[in-house]
C-alpha cells in the first residue's frame, strides 16, 4: 500500500518534470494560431517555426560559438586547474597556504562586486565583441583548482618521485604521469565546466553585442525579448528547443557522468 | 631519499601558479578595488568620471527600489528554500526505498538541472500565461479559477521560486541520496524494534544524519537566490510593480540601461556585503542547531 | 586613476589580441532589426557596391532588449558603425553632447537637401542645442489606431470610436467572456504593461501628444507635463484596466492577440500595415483612424512620430562619402522604394502631391491615413536624460494605470516632481 503511494507520487512528479519540455516541443511544431489552444498534441504539425527562425537569427553560428567557447574554456580550465592544483598539492613554496586561502576567499566573493569593473576591463582592453572576452575571464576556475588539488593530494608521492628520477619536467609529471590516475576528477571538472559555461548568459549579454560572436543561450534570450521574432511565439519556442537540444543529447548519452559530477561537486 | 636541485624547485611552483595569480590580480583584486573606488564617483563610461563623495551611498539608502530588490530576494529565498528541502528530501527518501526504476526517475528529475535557465524561463513564462497558459487553463477547468502567476505582484516572486525549485530539485535529490545512503541501516532497524513510526524515523534519524547536506542546500540556494537574473529579466522585466526585481537585475538596469556605473558599483558592494553576512549567520545558527 | 590605467596599458600590451581592423575604405552601415528594413538596406548597399570602389557593408543592428541599449553598448565599446540608420530622435542629444556624432551641417549641401525634403519645421526640430545638426530625419511611424473592421461592426459601429468615452463604451460592449470559462477573453485593445521605459512610447506618450496637440514633456529643462492632458491619459488608461477592457498581461506571453481576433483595436505605427499584410488571415479586414482623444478635444489630432533618424558616428573616416550613399537612400526614388518595402513613412513633405508616389498610393490605399497624419506629428523633446524621464513616468504609470494604486492626478504630480529633481530643479 505504502509502496503504491510512493509510486504514484513519483509518477506524478515525473510527469510534472517532463510535461513542460513536452509542451514546449509540441508548441514549437504547432502553427502560430493554434498554439493558444494547445494542451497536448497539436491538431497539425509544422516545421514553419523552425524554418522562420533559421532565417531570422544566426542560430547555427551561435551554436558553433557556444561549442567553441565552452570547449576552449573547458580545456583551459583543466590544464590550468591541474597545474595550479598540482602546485598547491605536491610542491612546497612560500605563499602556498596563502594562495590556498585566497582561492577559498575568492569563491565566497559574490560576483556582483566584480561584474561591472570586469566589464570595464574588457572595454579598455578592446575585447568587446571578441571571443577573448568570453573565454579569458573563465579560464581560471577556483573550483577546478580545488578539485585537482584534492585529487593530487591522494596520489602517492612515490609516483612523482619515480618520474622525477626519470628526469621528467613538472609539466610532464602532471599531464603524462598523474593524469591517468585522476580520470574521474578530469571528467567531473570537464563536464561541470562545459555545462556551466554553455549555460552562462549574463556575462555574454554584457560584453558581446555582435551577433556573430554571441553564444547560443544569449541569442535565444535576446530573441525572446527583442523584436526580431516579429512577436511570433512559435519561432521563439523553436529557438528555445534548439538551445536545449545539444545538452539534452549529451545528457542522454552521458547521464551517469553528469549526475556523478554534480553530486561530487556538491559534496566537495 | 633523493636529491632535488634547489634552484629548479624554487621557480617551478611559481610558474605553475602564475596563471592563477595573474587572473586574481586582473579579475578579482583590481575589480574589487576599482569597484570600491567607483562607488565614490559618477560615471557613464563615455564621459569623464565625476567625484561624488558619499552621494551614491546616500542615494542607495534612500532608494526604495534598492530595498525592494532586497526584500524581493529574501521573499524568494523564504519560499524557495523550504520548497527545495521538502521536495528534494521527500523525493530522495522515496527513491531510497525499495522500488524499481530508480535510475529512470532520477534521470527525469535531473533533466531540468542541466538545461539552460533560459530554456526553463521561456518555457515557464508561457505556461504561467494568465489568459492562454496551460496551468491556468487546467486550474480553471477543474473549478479553481486562474492565478495571476506573473501578473499579480504578490505572486511573481513565488512563481519564480516555484520554477527555480523545479529546475534545481534534481540536483539536491542526488545530494540527499548520497547523504541518505550513508546512514547506517542498523539505526533504522533499531528504531523499528523500538516501534518507531515512519515519521519518527524520519525526524529523529534521517534528518539529523543528513544535516550537513541540508545546510549545503540552504547555502547554495541562498547564493543562487541572490544571483537571480535571467528569470526576471526574460519573464517579467522586474515587474509587476517591481515585485520581481532581483538584486542582480537592478544592478544590470542601473549599469546597462542607464549607465550609472558608480551607482551600480555601490549596489554591487552592498549586495555582496549582505550575502556574506547572511551566509555567516546561516553558518552560525543552522550548523549549531544540530 | 592615471596610475591604474598605466597599469592597464601594460596589461593591454601583454594581452591584446588583434581586433578585426576595419578595412580602411569600407563604410559600415547598421540598419534596424525589421526584416523589411534589412532588405531595403541590402538593396541600396548592393546598388552602391556595383558602382563604387569604396565598398559598403551593411548588417542589421545586433539583437537586444531595445536598440537603444545596443547602440549605447556599441558607443561604450567603441564598436560603432559608420552609419546607423535607426537612431531614435530622443537619444541624439545625449550622444551629440558626448561628442560621438558627426555634425552633419558641416557637409556641403546637407542642410539644403534636408530642408527641401522635409521642410523648415523639421529642420528646426532636429537642430541641437549647440546649433549643429547631428541627425538626418529619415522615417516616421505616426501612431494611429488600427482596428478590425468586422469586430467593430459587431458593436454596431461604422468606425472605431475616437473619443475617450466612446472608446470606453466600446470597451464595455466588446470585452467579454466568449468561451464561458469565467474569464474575459476578448478585449477592445491591448498594449504592453511591462514598466520598461520605452514601452510608454507605445501608449502614454502618443495619447498625450494627441490630447495636447503636440505639447512637450520637458521645456527649458523643466517638467511641463503636469497638466490636464497627461492626467486625462492616465485616467483613460486606468479606467480601461480597472474595468478589464484590456488584458493585464505582457505582450510577450502567447501569440498576437490582434491577428487572432481576440482584440478589436491596436495602437501602433505605420510599419504595422506591412506586418499585418504578411501574417494575417485572408478574411481579416482592418482600417485606420486617429488615436482616441478627450471628449472635449478641438482641432487636428496630433500623434507621436516615432522618428528614427540616420546618424554618422565619429568613427566614420569619410563622412562626405557616407553622405553620398545616404542621399541615394532618401532621394525621391529611395523614399519610394522604402515605402514599397517597409510601409513606413519617409519624413518627406508633400508626399501625397508628389508624382513619384502616386502609383504607390493608388495601389496601397491603407497607407494614406498615415501619410495624412504625418503632417501632424511630433517627435521628442531635446533632453539628455529623456530615458530616465520616461522611466520615471513608467513607474508611476504602472502604479496608477495598471494597478490602481494612485489617482492619476497624484501619479502625474509625483512624476513631474521626480523629473524636476532629476533635471536639477528643486
């Protein structure tokens, strides 16, 4: 009896979680005038909204931009995070603890303080409307550094010493010798970074106005509040569906990794 | 034991951390200092800076929209955090029991977490539509009448809070699951022998055991609440009657609609300060309680 | 301050990437977002490029919540185009004062051309406080009422009511719950309720100009709208919302109500005609009338021009050449092409009498009311902080008109007081 109740609850909740997606996808395939009366399946299907959208905004370009920006950042975050994390975990130097506490302190610093000056920095450096504005400020990720530090700390020192005796430089030690032992961390950092940078929208809204450089969530946001859509709801919904698609596809293949990554991030 | 050439040792670590140091100087230290400097000036970027002393601060204290955005954010948290905990914990407890299809349910609940906030906002804005939205159509057809989700000033923040809960609960379910699975089985067995009801088990065993997780949910939700931007920006523009004006949205408006850089910097500092205080208070009271 | 920026430049040298240097002879042109204007600009750009070695590159203005926001960002980020063709007249003063626009009257032949095209009154309107002219009056979109003929006929009326009380009565008769679900689903009209400042240019401001025969909001740096006209407009709109004649929901939710037949009237500009033609059902019939005015109104009904002008940013390397291009867009054949493609009115005098336009007018009778109205329009006041003025009015508007929290008299009084404080009058 109790079990039945639990199942019912879970199923009801699951429907609540799925329906909005379902509605949105259906509505994007519905002709404009029928959207108002749509609850479940539309009376007629159409791809018009998608076709119109492709003609109005460079959504394909935005997709590429997002892929480019997120990939570069993820790569950078992994490389730099590993380097700094390693230095904090496995080397001794003056100021090591200071930097560690600095990192923790920075993590607690709300972004509201740094938002405007960072914008001004970008303006003064001439990076407005450039990919550099989207990428560089995100290359150093405190969280990634801490995760790598944690990971490296549990790697046996013997491994490092052996590599040193073999004459490896520090960089080779990090990337060739140690990386294979910390794959879960790399995957976690990779997925989290990619996901959060993909979904980041406030920063691009501020520093990029050139449509050719905009990221996908940014373009879809502006499309939904701006005038290009000619007030056609179906077209706006089509763009939202397209925005959700890449991540949903990645999710359906890598569910386990997504969930694990976010879980371990919370714990740390 | 092995010999490490001393010279090599002293430079390399610094080289390794240099990206961080550079980043810190340019994107953290400088902004914080410059922000502070800006709070004493009026500036719209295209004209020269004007020294204005404490004017920005006085303006902020007298600015009803500043206080309103603060109240809005707190109102959001007061609704969002309990909802989050109840649903996440509840669903986690259900998922932790002996049922099938756990993985499937988990995947479904987690789906909104990974999708962009923009998608969620666009989706829900239509669902919340007063006249044509599906939710109201449903409520009306079963006789409950329509709700002004986004048109009633008293409802706008709660509506956003519900949507935010929907979006994030999957993450917290996972975190709670991890915490729940760490609770030793024999605690529950002992309680059963003593004749404890499900409620008692929940209250006296489960909740204290996952207290650290609850605490983390509260902190993360608080930070999230103060970062609320894209939701009001897309859905309501901060209205109606500025009831959904979040702190970040207000900063954005002052900075990027009116180009009051000095004032926006002042707001930024104020909000950051308040966030830190709230987190410290939460740490003191909530962690201590258990 | 200086030290900080010296530090910056050092960082600059370390980090700067090569920006896309504008090819020196290319003129960059930003048109508005509207699909027809994108087409229009492309047409003239292509024509120019065929005959000139100096190329012209046009693109639509980047997407944003409002084009004003985007341009401001471009100015700040120094990524302005050479020519921008959708500058709202209300913004020009602010940009002119900060020195980013080219004073066009210094170009040979400019002022004469403009005077011949648009008339002396317009030349006066667009002259800045410092005596220079920084904008080319390009197009206007006189605000009028477009109405659904069939729906209005259902009320037993021949034409849409144009006085406040007649309009309110029509509102009462028309706004009904037709599908029996307990909620009104037909409204006499609709306008945006969000309190963003530029939305007031779609409701309050045009109605104010209509009621007051083109009175200003700001004059000699003082707020001068604390009058019966502004209060009357607030009262009119407040009644509409209180009685439920308009829906209290944002336009961004759901589909277009006017096209779907849920509303009978719409207050909008001339551009809407081509929009309606594109998206309407075959049996949708509409007509045009002037905006509603107070019952005791006398004289011609004015309206808001929604003037968009062309400006040259001072990043332009060859203003005279740019002006040559612009002339091709706003001479008689250019204006005609613009009319054909976009349905918006060029700010040219005596269009109706001009031979060049006769055939077009014959084939597009729907535009004639707008052309008539274009002789009685007003743009915006010369005020650097016009955006904040409108924001102040917007806050009071939302409070009084949409949510009934203040009387119109008090709302207008509060607004004028706040504006005076903003302008520095105590």
